[in-house]
C-alpha cells in the first residue's frame, strides 16, 4: 500500500495531544485543525496508529476532496475516483456522512448519490451489475462543509475509544480517549501518586495504568482494515501487535488510587481493570470524597465529578463542588485536573483555575480546570 493521507477525527480540544502522539510514532503531521489531525503514512502507519494511539477517535484514509453544488456534479466527481483500486468486487461499502452549510444539505440524498456513483464505477470495471457485499468491509465516510466534500475510508471500524475492557459502566461514563487526554495534560508519567476520587467504572485509573505500563490501547481489539485482502498483510498486523506486547512494561510499580462512594461502581471498575489486565496496578476503595486522607508525597488528582445535568440535581452538585474545594485544598502536594460542564464550577470550588481547556465529552461542552500551584 503506497503512502496516503491519513486523517484522525479527534474530540474538540484534544487535537494537539493527538498530533503529539502521531509524532511520537515517527510521523509528521501535515494539518492540525479543529476536530482532526492529518498525516502521511502507509499500511504500516494504519496498523501502528490503530493499535497504539490513545487519544485518537478513528483512523481514516483520505480519498478525495472537491467542490460539489449539485447532485449531478457530486455523482460525476465521485465516479471519476478509481474505486476499483481500493474496493474488491464482493466488498461491502456502506456510506455515511454529514453536511453543514452546503447546498447539498440532505444527508440521505448525498449517501444515495455517492453510493450510486461508486456502484457505477465498479460495475464498469468488474462487469457486474449486482453487488452482494458479503466480503470485506470498506466503510465510506463523507464530510460536506460549505459545498466542499471530503471522502474517506474508515480503517478502524468501531470507534477507537472502545478498547474492549469496559463490559459494564455507570451512568454517563467518559470516553477512554478523553480520559487519556486528561492524563496527558496532567504531565503524570507514572512516577507519582495518581488519585481519582470519582472513579465510577474506572476509566481514568485504567487508562493511567495502561499508559504507565506502556500497554497499547488497541492490542486486544480488531479493526475493520484487518479484513481487507489486498492492502495490508495479516502478518503486518501480527508483527505490530507482537512488538507492542514486547514493549509493555507489566512489572511497572504504580501508585494509582481510585475511589467512589458507590460500592457498585467500584465492583464494576475492578472488573473492567481485570479485563484490561491492570487490576494489580490500581488500589480501589469505596470512600466518600470528603473523607479522603491527603497524601503527603507529590502527585496528581485527575477526576470527572458529576456535572449536575444527568447524575445529580443542581443543588447537590453545587454542594459537592464546595466540598471538593475544601477537601482538595488539603492535598497541598497535588496538582488537580477536573473535568466538568458546570459553568459556575470555579466560584463554587472556591479557587479559579491556573488554566482551562475547552473539550467536548460526547456532545457536551466541558472544561478541564487545571490547578498547578
């Protein structure tokens, strides 16, 4: 597979974190913009990125980009693309996408036109008129913004935040990719205490343990590009997984503490940690945040407390933030990184953050409040 442009959709606010991960893999980014990172890579890059990137949402091959203001224009330009060099005769190629501020605003109609254009091209090449689509899966994604359409083929399949270890979760769990992004922002590198006093189903401490032990996040899951017959050798996937296993540091000593007031949440978190292979790296406990004993060594508190929108009513949430402010002040050796969507968090907490970063937890606008002093 020759070099191509690979695009990584990201959670808004985490673009630079994703870009740094790409560079750490040995690739230079060609574009970093709101919601995406692009770099040039080959088949090996697809394997490496899917298996190793912790903050990426998925890995997509950028196929083409052009302007289209009518369905006729869209059809003709999609048909010109050499789809036969990518898609096999028996392959499945569903089309999904979105349209924003464009004349072609109907997503279902765009899907139909793109699909029809690809079928026409492949029919002319393979000499068949009906496609069973029972073979390898090539998910086609399109983005139509201000009349400019970009076409991609998804290599990941399920979103990359689905690591495979979270069988169960509490209400309103955070994405694993966002959890890692918070850990990265905290500059925690496994050498200090890590505390999450609102651990829920364990996403933050588990991601911290995976990072500390250098366990690749995608090592246990499969990707849609693994079904492709003609582009990425199966041996390449195996070799990169084997290399990732060799690079893991499972004997790493950690100081990761996770607690929650809900015993059921702790039971779920422990099971998820077992699934991830890091149960022995995390000390879980059932504990009210207000009764925590401050640690005296240097460390970080990284947490995702209730927002008051889904889990607690507003009054209870405000009371919780006031208690947090008083309790966290006792942790004089800890830097704090707190994710919430509550607009009045800082005055309720009692201290204004040294830095704020806007991110999106799903569709919910949040801020990571960062306290360094």
